[in-house]
C-alpha cells in the first residue's frame, strides 16, 4: 500500500479521542494481539491472488526495493485506523489516497487498466486484511470471538472501510457476508509469476534486502500462515505443505503467540518488524487518557481533521487545547 513512511502520526502528541472503536471493542483486542503481525503476513499472501494488485505491486516495485519500509507503512496504516485516534486516522487516510493516486497502469493478464484507488481493489485489500487478522487471532490467539463481539468486529470493519475509497454499499457486515464476498471473488483470482513473487517476498523474505531478524521470523511463521489458507489456494499457488506440518505447527505457534502476549514483548517485537506501530500501540494501550473521552465517526473526524477542515479551521468544531 503506502510507498513511504511519511506518517502524520506523532507518538508524543496526546490522543485526541478513542478513535472509531474504543478500548472496549473487539477490534482493539484483535488488532493489538501479537497474532495481528501473523495476520498481516497472511493477508499479503491472499492478496497476491488478485491480478490487479500484483500488477500494481510489480509496477511500483516498492515491496522489493524497500521491503521494510513497505511492511512498516502498510501495517501501521491498518493499526492507526483500528486503534489510533481519529486525527491520525484521517490524516493517514488522506496520505494513503494521495500515494495511491499515482499507482495506475495496465494489468498484463487481462489487458485492463488498474488503479490502486479503485473502490473494488480497495475493498479487496481492506477485507483481506481484517479477515486475515481475525483468522489468525482465532487460530493462534485467544480463539473465536463471542457472537456479539464478532458482529461488532464486522460492523467496525465496515466503518473502517470509510477511510478508503470503498463503496459503503458493497462492504459486508457479517461473517456470512464476508464469506459470500470471497466466494464471489474466486472466479477472477489467479496465480502468476508476479503473484508468486509477491507472496514469496512476504513469506520467504530475502535476507539481502530485509532485516535479517525479520526474515528469520517470517520464514519460521510461514508454515503457520499456510495452515490458514483455503485448500484451493494452497494447491493453486504451490504454497502447500504436508498435513503433518499442519498438525504440529498450530500448537507450537499458539504457544509462541501466548508467550508474546505481554505488552513489553509485543512492543519489542514491533520495534523489529514495524517500528512505526510501536507508538500507536503504546499510545493507545498505556498512554495518557485522550483529550476527549469519546468515540467518533469517520465523518465527524473528517470534518475536524480532514484537509478541508485544515483549510477552514472554523469548520472543525474542535475546542482549543
């Protein structure tokens, strides 16, 4: 997604509010779990099946020329939207769309034009990310959410989609709706040389361009990612493994994720994998209370902190502090 780290988020700035969901939400629990990092790795593997996404990644080359920067930026954007304050989320969203506006070209398999800001492409990325993070939370973390929490999680997912160019009418708001969405997408998904390169870049990072500790950790977590992929994806891509590996990797990964659950360990791991998410996690989980004890909507946040509000401060309605 983002090609650079120019984040507007300042870890030293006091939070304006609780963001869009708040600390009591299942979204906060899921996206601050150590399994979120594993879910992000899974989401890239799944996204690679979209030929338009792989065309964009191949043309921009950022994932290959600056893999650590791309990892840091993309994971941080999703984390800011999930648990950051609304100001950081709106500013990050506007930055993302500006970067994506430059990512256009021709998808070589179909010959059709792609655009990174296309609503359908953004929905694919958004749902794949939120689904993958929840999938890994359920498989390797505390387990499935309660029915009420799951309903709220997918409602939160739809709210978060408002930060991208997604058409709100197309965003599913339930597990069944998400399953139907992926079933509808399956006929257009495929595997290609570009897809294989994208997936292997994140599942088996090269040590010459990637932090060695990150490459080492990613390669050892890859079998756990493969377990969570649909069987047809494993077969089509060749990213498969023996059933014995499936059986042994799940309990081992559960134990590893449990050991990483204490916040200081999570923060240390974040320093290595995606340094920009550390201040987001830390500010949300053990920072000072926000200036306003409230949860807001994206439209409210956009009025307060969007570029239009900055050009006309009188529109924001935010008290001075």
